[in-house]
């Protein structure tokens, strides 16, 4: 249904705007300020930011997955046999899973998450670069790998309408030609 297709696209692109935009803001605006604070204030502010941002990351991953796979399933019929399309979207999915894992670690509570956060700025930059590559692949696919035009399906009614209009526009050969009146001498 067209409404769901539009909603899914809106959700997908909107999520990319919020998550990647938010990550750029955190890395290049918030981080340089917070990292200059005394250690205890730095850690307190960082954990407050993480506990709020975490919700955006988790909901974002869910929205990416639902809208992304919906988009992919809907695109299938027009992309049949287009190896390059499936290859690029497959690569994009792998990178996206990498990004989801990294983003979860940056807001997570495990030992590995704590370790990753000791190089916060570095891993945030890696995430942003991954996001930029993913957006690049998505845009390239959209612009440079055009979908095949949908197969023409003509309904029986359309066939009938076409045939009858074609018949109507034919010169009426089968009509009786007016016969010149013959003069009798
Ligand atoms: C497993 C996760 C994902 C899947 C399955 C997925 C799948 C898709 C599909 C099938 C499209 C439509 C491509 C087309 O035929 O035109 C698309 C578009 C798009 N995706 Fe994703 N995606 C995922 C994650 C992401 C992520 C993490 C980002 C951002 C970092 C992203 C950004 C975009 C953008 C910006 C578009 C629109 C491209 C355009 O129309 O110009 N996607 N995605």
C-alpha cells in the first residue's frame, strides 16, 4: 500500500537524520566541551547523557530494522536479477549491523562497553564514518542503479476497452457504400 511505503521511507530517512545527526552533535559539539571538565564532573555528565541517548539508539535500531527490511522486501520485484543492487544492499546491511553493535556498546553497561568508552571520541568517529558510508551506498543505489520498470499487467477490462476503441476508430469498411442512383434513359 502506497501510504505504508511512504511512511516506511519517512521513518527510515528520519531515523538516519536523528541518529547520525545526533552522533555528530555528540562527537563534535558535546564531547570537546565535556572532556575539558574535571574528571568527576566529566564522568557524571557523560553518564547522564548516555542514559538519555541510549533510548534514541535502541528505538533507532528497531526503526532502521523494521523500515529497512520493509523497503527491501517492497523493492524486490523491481530488482529481480539486479545483482549489483543486492550486492550493495547486502554490504550496506553488514555495515549497518556493525554500526548497530558499535552504537549499542557506546551506550551499554557490559565490560566491553566500558572498555570501548575509554576511547569514546575515536569510536564515535568510527560510527559516524560508518553511517556516512551507509548513507552513501543508499544514495548511490537510489540514483545510479535504477529499478526496472514494473512488468505491464493488463487487466481483462483494459484489453476489452482497448480492442473496442480500436474497432471504433477503424474506417467502416463493412458498411454499405452508397450506390449512385442509375439513370434510366
Ligand atoms: C539492516 C538495516 C537496513 C536495511 C535492511 C536497509 C535497507 C534499505 C533499503 C532497501 C533502502 C531503499 C533502497 C532503494 O531501493 O532505493 C534504504 C534506503 C535508505 N537507507 Fe537504509 N537500510 C538499513 C539501515 C540503514 C542505516 C543504518 C542508515 C543510515 C545510517 C540507512 C540510510 C538509508 C537512507 C538515507 C536511504 C534512502 C536513500 C535514498 O533514497 O536516497 N539505512 N535502506
